[in-house]
């Protein structure tokens, strides 16, 4: 545990699946995830619940587990609003909230509360400066809040090490974890998202994995750029995605196969791995898979 800060454990859950569920169902699922032994529960912010509101919901339904945004989008709220939400949650739930920040690459100006400053690093730097300078009058939390940054490229990883607790890379292979640790040094916290398909039918699992990879490889320019830095090219991302790319991004198959990928991330320098379970029905909560994968919390 770096710098004696939040203890997320080694393995957590990462999910988008709560957005389509009623609050009562989300509460029940979060409570079970905690009882299964996961150290942290991460959720993405898209077009469902607001990240700050979702955090309150999940924290109120659990007792010990860390709730982490993966990520709260800076283009959706100005820095003072983000800082106020961060401060209020940490004051109410000390030691249980981790704010992950990102979302600086959205190109739809109608959605942007914060204009681009010409580069991702400059935009995030100025956003962090504004958060830190926000004139807040609410009660201060007992300890300074912790933040991680969505970081892929070398400059953003460097910023995460310098201005935050660390980084939360998403949609990355093990090689990225190795490079991230080298760039950030030994003291920065590195929490890696790992997509998994837990299905002993390898052919069926690979279909689900391929669909997931194809979406990001075709619709997310920043992910494409990161993959190119890691040695993937047009042959891996144009006219469909290559098997090589699918195998690098998603761990699929039985429990030992997924356990092996998690172990590789730790060997490459990760402090925490949060598992995003992929299923043929993304609207359903993957409770059976979360239950089976919980044995990884004990390793």
C-alpha cells in the first residue's frame, strides 16, 4: 500500500451495469459485492446516474468497501462542483471514497462544461488547479481526499504520478501496466481495469470479448492511439479486430485463465486490478460471475 493511503485490496469490481438498474437493486448488489470480499467497487459514468450521486448511493449501501469513480467526467461538471462533491463525500464517508477523474477527450461541445485547452495534459492540469483553488465552505474531511487520473499516454501517466495518488488505466494490456509502472515510479498507485469473460466455452467467450474490443477500437481515438503506442496497427483495428488484440485486452475462459491474467498485471507492477465482467447481455447484473471471481480476492 503506497504512502499509507486508501486500502482497495488487490481485486475489485468495475461495472457499467448499475446504470440500467433501480436504486434498490443497486443497493443489494453493492452489499453483496462487499460481502464477497472485494476491496473496491468501481463504476463508469456515461449517460446513466451522475457519478457523485451514484457514489452516495453505493456508499450508503455498504460499510467498508472503497467506492471509486472510474471515471467522473470533467466535461460534465465544472471544477468547483467536482471539488464540492469530492469534499462532501469524503467528509461523510472518511476513508471510503476514491475520485477517479478523466473524460477530457469528448469532442461534443454541447456536453462540455470545461473547454479543451489544446492538449489533454494541459486541460486536466488546469482542471486540477481549479479544483484545488475552489472556495469551499463545507466541513473539511478528516484526511485529504485521494484522486486518480484516467491515464494512458506517458505524459498523462506522469501527471497522475505528480498531481494525484496515481492512475486508473482502462482498456489496456499487461504491457501497458509494465510501462505505466516504469513511467510513474514505485510510489504512485496503479489501479488497472481488466475486462473478463468468465465462460468455459472459449468460442462463445471470445465472441463477447471481440464485440467489446471492436467497440473501443473503432469508436475511441484515444484508445486507438494508445494501442498504436503498444505496437498494434491497422491490421489489428481496421475491418474488424485481430485475435491478437482481443487476447491482449480481454481475459476470457475459465477461472484459472482469468486468474493468470490478474497475476500478470501484478507482476507487471499493478497495485490493484478491477474486473469488468462482460456478458452477452450487458443490461443484466453479472452476479454469478462476481460470485465465482471473488475467490481471486483471497490470492
